[in-house]
């Protein structure tokens, strides 16, 4: 005996493939306007909302401190120093852990070397100090050589990895 479908169910079954599907009409903006209320013209938009923004000058960035011009100049100078064994500059190689420039234009560079037995362990910190102190506007430079955290290839920039074929 075959069961007849129950019409009192709380769900709607999907239409059969041979049933004609009637889609509801799309909503139109004109349908939402109330014809009884008089339509007020929209106020004319003016570009004055951008005037203040476009006329504003950037705040004078400090030459010293994080993101300052001197800090970027020191970083650019350090990017000119290349590791003698690897054809990548020491900044992209990840040997420079930090560059700080204080309010008196003194630069402090925190760096490491690839290994403590690096062939340039005696000369590289001196070269970094010389390059950092030669940046116009830098009064003095100091290099802090650290071993913790130790350098690893993960500290290299994507540009350095691409140069070395590691990407």
C-alpha cells in the first residue's frame, strides 16, 4: 500500500525536475517610494567634505625615533654592507635586529652574525658602526653585538631568500 503525502508538513520540498519554477519578481527602487508623500529633491552633494583632508599637510615627522628620517637613512646605509660569503646585504640577511636613533641623533644598532666563528666577526661590527656614524645627521653610532636570539635563515627577508633561490 502506498502512503499519500501529508499536506500539513512544516517544510516545503524542492520542486521536481519537471515542475515549472516561478521566480518572485525582483525588488525595484521605484517600488519602495511612497507615492502619497511628496518627493523632496536630494540635497546637492558638494566636494567640501574632502577639502580639509586634501588641504591638510602631513604632520612634521621627527627626524629621530622610530620611523624617522635618520633611522631610515641608517637602515639604507646598512643595506650597502654585504656579507662576504653570501651575496646579500646584512639588513636583508636578517643580521640587523634593530636600529634606534635617539633625540640627540645617536644611533644604536643591535646586530648579530651568522655564527660566532664568522670570518668577519672582528671587522663587521666596526664596519657597521662606521657606516651608521657616516650618515649625515648622526652624531654618534654604537653597535651592540648579540647572540641571543641566534641568527637563522628564517630571519632573512623574502628578497634575500629569492636572491639565494630559497623561495
